[in-house]
C-alpha cells in the first residue's frame, strides 16, 4: 500500500454485480470502438491494420488499466497477478497494460466510506474515536487504510474493505479472464485458467479480514519482539470481517533506505532474506506478497515494519524438502540432480521438449554459478537479471509456452523475486550463499 500523498483520487467503488459487469462491458466496447476507428483510419491511409497494434495503443492501454484500477477488487488483483507472477513468460505489452495496477489505487469518497463503517460498527461509530481521518493513508485492490486515535490516545490504522468486493470475486475474475484472452497477447497454448483459479482463491482469503487478523497474530507469535522487525497488533474490539483495526506504527517507505549508508542497506536486505528463509524452512508459513509497500522502515529504531498478511499461506513440507535438496544440488553444481529435482517439483516437468528443457536448466544453473562465484551478491552490480532476461526472451522467440507452475511453488518464486528486486533497488550486498547454505544443510 502507498502513502496517501500519492493516491489518485476519490472515486466510488462499483459495488453491485450488475454495475461492475456493466463497467467491464463498457470498457470492452470502448476499446473495440477505438480499434475500429483506428483501423478504418489506417485503411484510408493505405496501410493494412494489425489487430495487435490496434489494441496496444496508449489510449487503449490507459483505458483498460484505469478502468480496472477504478473497479479495484478482483479486476485489479488479477491484473496484478498476471503482470507480476507471469511477467517472465508473457509478452511485455501485457505487463505494460497492467503496470498502473501495481501503482496507487483510487480511494472511496467519504460518503461511501461512512456507509461501509455504518454497516460494520453501527451509526454512532464516530463517538468511538477522538479523531478519524476520512482521507486514507493507503489504498490498494481490496481496501484502504485510515489513521484514527482512540480517546485514550492509542493510534490505530483502520483497514476498510471496499463494498461489494467479496461477492464480486467470481464474476470479476471471469470477466477479466475473457478480456485477457480476447487481447490476443497470450502465447498460443498458454494455460491461463490455473492462474484465474488461484486468483479467485487468493481473493477470497484476502477478503476475509478475520483470517488476516489471525495470520498477523500468528506472525507476532513467531517473531515476538524481534530486534529486526516491528509488527502492528490487532485491535480486536473494532475488527470485523470487513474491517481490520491495528496499532499504527510510524514508519517510512522501505525505499527510503535507498539513501542510507551501505551498511544499513545491507543489513535490511540480509534481515529480509533471512526472514524469507525462516518462513520457508522453519515457520513453513509465508506472507507471499512481496509488494514493496508491505515493508516499511522505522528510522528511530532501525527496524523493518511488516504489514499486510492477507496473502499468507502454508508452505507444504514436501516443497520445503524439495527446495532444500535443490539448493544442495545446485551449490554442488550437480546438474543432473538439479534436473531430476525440478522435474519432481514440476518446475521443469519431463513433458517439456528437450530443445526447451536444456536452456531452462542452463538458466537455473546460471543462478547457482553466480552464487558460487559471488558469495556476497551485489545486486546493483550483477548482470544476472539481464542475462536471465535475455535467455528467457530467446525461449519465447523459439516458441516455448511454459506449463502451469504449481501454485505453492509459484508463490515462493514470487516472494524470492520480490526480494531480488528490492535488493537491487536498495543497491544492497547480500551474503546469499551463506544464508541459504545455513538452511539447506539442516535436517
């Protein structure tokens, strides 16, 4: 989530199924109309219009992204999932269309906010607070966050779910799936349905604020008063299925660490990478959303603030064991063993044609080569990301269509990739080899 100074504008969230369906239809009609107009114009100029080029105009990309951002909920979340989770295998144009959906969302106007809180707390809820700021301090796909103060001086962050989000999940996911398929941007044979199914499941979980409160309390129990992390505490008297009240933790965006000393940047990323390894190998439960906004920094204590546990999921013990075996084999440069393990994990199943399987294994081994050559990985200086991207582009040009990745593995990949991107943003040097070795060698 983002600081309110960057939020877009107050716009009512379409709450009813019919209104949301109507907006989706209006958007599709608008895009189609613009494509038809541009096609006729090109024909008049003697050019032969290309459907893909007609779709991917700046005006159409802006129309799609802006409308999904206004609808929020499942429509916005599916865009985030497709552009973030499968960004390495889908055409870059689709990620460009969805780029706005990773940025700040619009937010509910005060009247709609009041209606939601009246339904959750009753009409006299304002008397519960000494102060309540109706302008949110953060907004995202499922809800927005407000700062409030109780009469005893306790500062709270109040997360309020957008109206109609939970009951619109199935229809929103189905509609956005149709839009993506009709776009013509998916490689032929790409299996979108598993991602849509997972989007439905994840959204149902994230829409249950009672479950998120339980996840937060679970992580508070796991981390306790950790010297590196701060977590808000649930304020149960004001929390419901659609409102999550938590203690407010003053902090700055994690990107603010970018201007800190090298030692601080390195420590922050080491602590975050260690936490991911503990989630995977010790806790076997992971907060799977690596959005930078879910991490903040307390300048006074130097600790990292952890937020938003709606996307928390259990890591199966079998996957933990496979990841441990993969790290061991990769760090020994045992390519054949790595090949067997990633096949068992269904990351690179045996059904993948040999002409694609070999370069994919080359990419996996390249990562381990880098870790062996650079025990302390300088993400800002490393060209690993560029080389992997180049190899991936070659695969796509050669016609590789990736099979669906098991969802538990996909979420771990997503979290690791998020840490990689954050480390690069902070220009941090991380002792990755030592960190993973300490966990891989444990029974």
